[in-house]
């Protein structure tokens, strides 16, 4: 494994990992606030990508303005979907078994995916040229320009979300509800409203991640699998740790591109190769983490005494 290969793998991994971290933030926020593992999160990523490209192509204005309006409309629609899901699907399930809630999120994901198939089909779509194409060479390391733009936007949004949760009134209320629901409710925090905002922010984070991935890779139904890669990041960092989920996103991006990319390119056996291992690397990470450290790097270890 050459130093050049590692350097490029780390650079691209950090760029992709910043998008994984943004999507994982939504995953972790929702779990920490509501204790719901949302298996439809990948479909929210897909929803954002498809809706943004559809709005961008439909608006009869210059491309840059159409893209800006399309993204704004997608974020509003994503927040509305998050609120609607919490109000109509999740709230009636409050107090039900964890397995029932997880199965409902799985069914919800299939409903969203099926609706998008009916609306837009399954062909790969490309955004209009709204970001620079080509590559940038930094010290011999070649990085696509769209990757740099995507990483910059993801980092700005991660910082924005962090400031919101730390200093805004509703951000503080959501953190209080996530850390201790009974105490927060006693102090006047509306848990129902906090849960609704958690769903809305999770949907927004997922949609932005889908848009950034769509700019880089194009939009097709494989984008929805990124939601599961973000789940790997959350499990690695800790399901109830938002900083851990963000760090996990960067780590998964680097591991996928360095280790997975190396195995794809170099490991050969008589009669077959391991090409495609890069795509399953995050799921190998999930397996190893669950076997070795089930609560992740920064998650809370729960010890039950009998």
C-alpha cells in the first residue's frame, strides 16, 4: 500500500465521511431524543436527492437560481415530512414495544421508496452543472472539486447544527429531552414538540446528505444505501452520542476508501477477486463493533444487574 494511495484514500474518505457524518447526525439525534432506530433514514436521504433534482429541473429559471430554490423547497418539504411522520405514525406508537416501532420505520422506508419509484422511476439522474467539475491536486493528492464543495457544505452545516443545539432555546430543550425526558417534562419542556423537531431535523440532515451525494455521484436508488452506511457510523461512534456519530462518519469514510479500496484493487484469489468489498466495508465494521464494543466508541454502556 503506497503512501500516495493512502493519502488519496484519506482525503477522499474525509470528504465522503463529512457527508456520512451529516447523515449520521440525524440518525443519532433521533435515537438520542426518541430512542427510535429509524430504518427509513436511508429513504429520507433518497427523498431529498430526488426531490431536489426534480425541482431544479422543473423550475423555468437560470440553473443556479433553480438549484437554490430547489434545495430550499426540498428542505421545507423534508421538515414537513419529518413532522408528519412523527405526528401521524410515530406518536400513536408511543409506549409500544421497540420491535414494533422498528418494523414500522422499516415499512415506512419501503413506502417512501415505492412512492419515489412511481414518481421518478429508477434511472440515474444528474444535477445540472451547478458546482465546478474537474479535480484539484494538493501535494500530489488528487481530489474531485465537487468532493471539496460537498465536504465544505457538510462541515458548515455540522457546525450550524452544533451551534443550534448548544445555544438556541429549542436546541437546548431537545438536548434536555434527549438526556432526561422525565426531568425535562417536569421543567416544562414539551416532549411531543421536542420529538417532532427531532424528526424534522433528522429528515433535513438526511436530505442535505442526499443532495450532496447526488451532486457528486448522481441520483439513483443506491443513494438510499448510504443511510445504512451512516448507521455503521452511528454504531461505531455510539448510538446515543452525537459527537461520536460525527466522528464515526469520518472514520467510516476513511476506512471504506483506504482499506476497502485497497482490497478492491489488490486482493486476488485463483478464480475470483474481492472487487466490491469497498461497498460492504461499513457493514463489516458494524459486525466487528457489535462483537467487540456493542455500545460504540462513545456510547453509554448499559449494565443490567440481576
